[in-house]
C-alpha cells in the first residue's frame, strides 16, 4: 500500500460529555461508521432465533448470522479507536423470517427486534456509546413495511397503472401489524414496481414483496409522525438515516422532518441529524430533495460514482471537479452544500475492493479513503473496509466482521480520522480545487488555509507546485514536489 502522509499535527480538545448527551454543534465534525448489525458480532447467541420462523444459518449469505446490539456494544472500543464518532446501524424493528437478517421489512413500528436484543439491549448500546462520546444514528424506513399483504387477483403482483387496484388480503391472519397500521386500505394496491424510472410506479408501487404505505393519506402521515417521535424517546438516538426517500411523495418530507426536529429538540437534541437515501447519479435529482425545507443532508451518491470512476477506472480526475461544480448550481439548498454524507461503498454497492471494482488494489483504496476523509462533507465508512473486505453485490458485500486493529488499512483510517479531528479546516474549511487532469493524473485541492491534499491516479510521476506556506515535517522542503504514481499526500500547516 502506497501512501505518503506529510503531517503537522495540532492539539485539539476531545468531545464534551453531558448527562443528556446533546447533539453536536456541527455534524461536519463527526466521522460515521456504518454497521450491518446481523453481520457485525454475535454478542448474545441466545437471541439468534427469536424472530418467529427465523433460523440461525451463518453459512447462508441471506440467512441470520447472529449479529446483535450486544455485539456492537462489546466492540465500541474497536470503533472508537478507529476514530469514528458516530455509528449508523441497519433497521432495528421486528421483521419476518425472510427479511430479519437485513431489517428493511418491518412488521410494525412498535417492536424492536428480539433477535437483535430488543429495546433494552438497544438502550444499553446507546448508553454505552454515549459514554464513549459516540452518537447513534438509526436506519429508518417510512416507504413500506414488510411482506404482510398479497392478492389473489389475476395479474398480481404485476404493476397495474390504470383501472381498479388489486384486492389485498393479509398473508397470515395471525401476523397483522398492531394498530393503527392494521388496515389493508393503508397500503397501495397497484402491485410491484416494474419500471423504477417511472415517477408514478416508483412511488405507489411496492418494493418486490414489501408492502408500500399510502404515505399520501393524512392519517398515515400522522401515524408515522407519532411512531417515530416515540422511537426517538425510547431509544435516545441522535439521528436517522432515512431509506428510499425518492419513493415517497415529495410533500411528505418537509412536515415529517420538521416534526422530528422539533420533537427531538424538546428532548435536548437540538441538532437531530437526518440524512436521506436518494440513490442516483444525478445531482439535479438528488439535490432537489434538499430544497423546499426538506432534507439538510443526503448520502452523496453523485460523489460516490465520481470517485469510483476516477480512482477505480482511471477516468479523468477532472470528473471530480465537474461534480463539485454542479454543487454550485442551484440544485442543493445552501444548508446542505457542505453537509452531505460521503462514502466509497455501502451495503447496497459492491465493496470498493471487489473483483468487479478495484479488484483488491489497496493503492486505489488508499486514494479513495484519503478523499473520503478530506473532501467536504461528513465521511461514512462501511464496516469491514478497514479489514480489506472485497465482497461483490448484495448479499456478498454483507460479510461477517473481523476485528483486527493491526491491519494496515485500520491504521491508515485511524490516522486519517486523527488528522481530520485535529485540523478544523479538514472538517469545515472552504474547499478550493487547485489542479486536475483531462486523464488519469493529478487532483489537488485545499481545505481552508491549513490543509492541502494531492493524489496522483496515473502510473507515472507528476509534479505539483506546493504553496510555500506548506512545509512538510518528514522530508526536506522543496517548492516543486514530485508526486509519485498511484499515491496520495496530505500536507498541513499550523
């Protein structure tokens, strides 16, 4: 692994603790670590088969592997030592047996999965995390519940755009969600989405077997607002990652988000953080979900794709510049411009090191990681990246975790988190791009006036004029610095 980090580190204060663990003043100061709970750590084997019908099948990539809240709690020091200050965990509600391993098909919004440890274990995890200065972000899904209803009508589940909808019935009369979600007329009756680019289908159609809520109904909106207010109270969480945002009516989000923020503030969480998932390459589409008093942060999918092309495929480094130029256009609200959550892989994408991506090339991963922790935004690391996990798409990108704090990647990420924490400009400083290429090559930028980052994605040495104010600590000073091939450099100054 080739990386050169030229550092002049400055002292910084650690996090402050308070009895109610209030929100951070600025979420850009945080570093997020995403955990796929079922695959992280089996802290309590006695709960592995507490989902009705669920079976512990660690040999099956789509089976229950036993990860739970207790397993995360037991490994909080591993996470803290890595440098993460917030953890995002996959959904926590009770699911049916088929979706219990991933959690994205809730049976109701009132029961925390006993397979994961239930509400007491989740509260224990939150308390233990807060004691270590770590925030808790919970993954929530408002677009749909699990596989609860079906239809015997001819054509089901093919999407029916015109005419009457299908007649729905409960799949299992003994598995009906508790009130108020125990009404079939609260679910869309049009069948499954067949065309994800159709703006009608993608909102009123259902995700495969997962029943789509009629989020356009006032009574459904009230129920979802009440359920998630209570959820914040019960769990003492610090934020939500919101799933499938673009598959819900646009006018749903401003009112619901405002209700969550206002309610969290009454609990002492005055900066409750909510970032949404809009999985698309288009900044115009993604950014539109930050306007009109909607989300103040989203997962930065357009940047994810740009980094992937530039680092993995050797595309022109100018493509990263072009992506940030789009941010300057009136597509994002000013409140969201520097608060997007950045990432290089996640539970829905192949691992960066997968054979169909960087193919195990840790030099490329190193460059991507340097960008992740130095570009503007709030960095989010997917668990196992520090262990060089290389799974392809779902479910193979959801591997069982290993805990080795001595791997080169763990130490690199630890270092990157350290320099980011100790250099304010790397968190909130203005980003200024200084150089790029029309092919593989240099990409250089400043954050504020104290941090300079240079990467070289080409296979040949490049030259870059280093500002005289940046004086590296570990090598003799040279105004014109040679940038080795396939490398990444960070220069800091007091």
